[in-house]
C-alpha cells in the first residue's frame, strides 16, 4: 500500500465548515490489495473509499470530510488506514486552525 501524501494542512477555517480532501492509495504489489478498515481519531472525520479491493498497479481514492462544528483553535486529527498489504497500516494526518464565526 502506498499513499504518497500522508498529511493535509487545511490552514485557517471557520468553525462549522466542512473541509474536504482526497488521498490517492496505490497498490504497488503483485496481488490484490484489500483495504480492511479506516479508523478516524474523532467522529468529526468521515472517510470513504471508492473501492476496497485494489488490483495490482491500480489505485483508489479516499475522500475525507472534516467537520469543524465543535472545534476551536489548532486541531490535529488522524485517519488510520489498514490493509492486507505492506505496510499493513498508514496514518493520514489532518490539521487546521479553526476560527470563530465572525458575526457583525
């Protein structure tokens, strides 16, 4: 399993925003790669993958949604991706600086 980019810094965001990003997952092995589990460190992170079985020399996309409604200040979350390949797990890190809504 290969995920070339394992971090996304969203920069500044407004509290209540839903931030989105996608990560490419590659199978550089000789057998089908099975994505077994994706475990976020917080219920504020939702992750979907377009295919759980990735053929050799193929790829899939993990789409991540980061809900900031209950967050404030610097925030760092993780998404653990487990597979039957090598390495058996990789960690994606998400960071943002959450600011209050500005009502005038």
